[in-house]
């Protein structure tokens, strides 16, 4: 990934502003990751994504595959006992990358070629909302 960002650039602040989520509400119960249908393919589980953001390791989140594999199915959001909308947070990270780095991992051309399930198409389309 060609991500070049300066230190102390308010990265976390920007992700929080885009997503509108309070990452500190999470107490790491793992319910989100236990129900995530894409968990086995991810390099970071959903609860690990939010933990890394909590401890200020947001650059690791920006370099992970997880946010691009997230299908925006909202299972994590429905399961979270603290009301954290993790699906929206994943979208926030994607939007941050799309807006600042023009980073993308899925083109409309691929969507037409690949035999994808409807939820994958919906999730992918939501990645083109900028
Ligand atoms: S379900 Fe909610 S509180 Fe539990 S780890 Fe996931 S985001 Fe955090
Ligand atoms: S919205 Fe994304 S992170 Fe949440 S359960 Fe669905 S695929 Fe997993």
C-alpha cells in the first residue's frame, strides 16, 4: 500500500469524524468477531481493528486487508452489547483511504466479472460512496 502519512496527522480523529463512532465504548468482548462471516479471511479480526485504534496503532489498521474484506453485513453491529457500529467504523476507514489515498481494492469491472453473492455486491457498492 502506498500510504505516506506524517506522524501526529490526526489520523484517528479523521476516522472518528467520518464514522461518528466512539471507539472507546468497546470493552473487547469479542462478540463482533465471533459472528463475523468474513472473520476467517481477515488478517485482523473486527475486535482487533477497534483495539488497535484504541491504543493508537491506527496505521496498522490502514494497512490491513480486513476493512476491504468486510462485507458491510452489520452482524457485528447487531451483536455488540455496547452499541458500537463496527460496520460503520470499517466504512470510515475505507472512506478515509479512498478520500486521502485514492486507495481501492475492488473495481466496478471486477464486480461484473466475478460471480459474487448479493451481500458482497452490496458491501462493495457501499465502498464507492465518496
Ligand atoms: S462486540 Fe462491541 S464491545 Fe465487543 S469487542 Fe466488538 S465492538 Fe467491542
Ligand atoms: S460488517 Fe464487516 S466486520 Fe462486521 S460482521 Fe459483517 S463482515 Fe464482519
